[in-house]
C-alpha cells in the first residue's frame, strides 16, 4: 500500500472540517477526490503533506506513519504537493522556484537532469527561466508549480485543483501533463472540481461532502452513479 488514511479528524480552531475520513492508494494509482467548495478536500491534502496535523487518526505512507511529521520530512519521503491556485514564489525567478523544489536533495547532477526534464515538458518555463515567477500568466504559473513539485522526485504527487481558472486549451494541456507524470511511475492524488477531467484520468475516486466520504469506487462505478451524474457531471 502506498498511502493509507485512517479515520482522520482535522480541526481549524474549534471547527471540525474533516470528520473521520479514511482512504487508501496503491502504487500506480490516480485517485480523485470530488466535492464542492468547503467539503474538506484541500484540508485533506494539507494534512497529508504536513501543513496541518490531524486531531486524531493516522496517515501511513509506505508503511511509515507520517501524521506528526514536518512538511520537509514528508517531502524527503517522496510526497510532492501542487497547491491550489498555483502558489509560486512570485519575487523569485522561475529557475529559483524550481531549485527550491529540490531543497531536500544533495545530488547536483540529478537536480540538473530533472530541471532539464521539466524544461522539456514545459518549454515556456525554459524561455522564461530568468523572469520573476509573478510575471507569468496563470497557466504558466500552474506549470511552474507542477514542475517545482516534480523537482523533489515524488513517489506521490498531491494536486489541488490544477485546472482551476484555466482556458479549455490549457485544461487539456494539464490533463496531458498529469497523464505523462503518471506514466513516469508517479502516483497522483487529484483534487478537482472538473469531475469530467478527474474521472477521465483517475482509476478510483472518493466523493466528499461536508468533511465526510459519502461514496467511493472505481472510475466506472462513479461515472455510472446517479449521484455523481447529478451533482458533478451535469446529469
């Protein structure tokens, strides 16, 4: 098992946002979390990556419990995180943003090779590697956020709304990138309000409502679900 989340409860102050969520992923999975705004999807990703800690419950990655670890330790173990709305370091250059993604690594030659691979996958980033990240378009910043996460050589990539605010053409490009990432042997946990995109990419999924999982299954089972059709696929 790659990832196991066991009955986690997560609070913001006194508000219980995640209410006993359990899910799991095998190596090679693309798993999607579907749900409306405020359902708890982003909080789950933040809890996996150590930006939040659960009030109770366990998170196990590659047979090691990680729910009390700092984010830097979790990155070292092989979990990358592409946050919502393409959070990049706006005053740093594109290249320095990418280098920051490799901050836990010591293999200089490997870092150099991986940066060239990011540039091959995102040629526009190579063209603009000396520019401030804040000067990039929204789509370019999303590519940079993905590239930065890949620089830590993740075994599991958490992706939070990678298509939000993008044009249909860029959404198609992001879908191709996720498929490419998966073919490199990286598992993906995908939070996405575009249910059609998510279910086209994922092999399994979970539906989350007000902090609780209300439905789970294979892609085929979710696509055929009347509940999913009505709530997320426009009938």
